[in-house]
């Protein structure tokens, strides 16, 4: 599984100040999409144990009130590593 970006302070994808992960891969290809760089399933960065640890550390910051995982139409069937 791959991700495009991690936002360390996001107020537009849920209530409060959040950590947001934008996952990579979409098959919709909407003409007016403002995130076309996220469409390629092979683009972005590998979502691995280091990424998970980074996100968990960010979630411990005092100002953070939540975590948002922003999915496009990702391939859910792809293998997800057990941690």
C-alpha cells in the first residue's frame, strides 16, 4: 500500500486539528479532480512500519484531536502488512 502525503496539522478533513494521511491510488479519474497526482497506484511513498510509527508519534502531539485517513478509490484487496 502507498500514500501520497501526511499532513501534520489539518483542519479541513474532520473536527479539530488532525493528522491526515492521503492514500495513493484512484480509478475514478474525475475531469475536475484537484489531486491527479494521487491517481497512480505505483506513485507516492511506501506505507510501511516506519510510516505507521511516524503517524503514531504525530498523534501524540498535544494539539492533535484526531486522525483522518483520506482514501481515494484504493485497491482494498492489496496486501496490508501485519504489525
